[in-house]
C-alpha cells in the first residue's frame, strides 16, 4: 500500500470515528438543563403573630425585594402558604428567584448599592431582624435549581 493511500485511509477512518462520536454524544446528552435558582425560606408563624408578620412582609420585605428586582439581582419573588401543612412543616415559604448566584465581588457591590439605597444602618437592620422573632421563626432555608427539559 502506498504511503499516500495509507494516509488517506487513516484520515478517512479518523473522520468517521469523530463523526460517529459526535453523533453518539448528541444522542447521550442529559435530558435536563439547569435554569433559575430558587431561594426558599420556610417560616413558622407564631400564634397571634400572623397580622404583624403579614404587615412586615407587605411593607419592608416587599420594598427590599422590589429594589433587588429593579437592580436585576432577582427575577421574581413570592410568598407561598402551606394550606395543608403538618405540624413539622413551615406555614409560609418566602421565595426569591434569581438567574445565577453572585460571586463574592458581586455580593460586595450589591451590598454597597443596597446600603446606599437603604436609609438604615446595619445595626438597625439587625435589631429589626431580631424583633421579628416575636412573631415568626425561620424553619428552613433551601437553594433549589429549576430543571428544564432539554428540547
């Protein structure tokens, strides 16, 4: 066999192998792809605290998340009520939807922008957070990723 013929056959075999490998990989793709991240906080509302907590959610929590949404930091937010909750389950789930998780540097920049927008000191915000313990308790926190079907 001549050297040129051998090289041509080798290249043809290599091309066929690559083509078949690419087709096999395309067929073997994972059927799901990652989408948005959902931060979900489960909340136990203490007896007699539903009015105070609902007012806080409708004012302060909403105001903060509308600011985050206006900055493009989150895509959406919502409150889900556990209508048929069991004793060990949260009463409410606070959900924040974001496209991605910020890096450390991005988090620092967001914190600066938030503090410029917020008219309160960190000390005041921590104190207010502690005051909410009177009517609610954080039961859980989860970071979930929406999985979509690969089309």
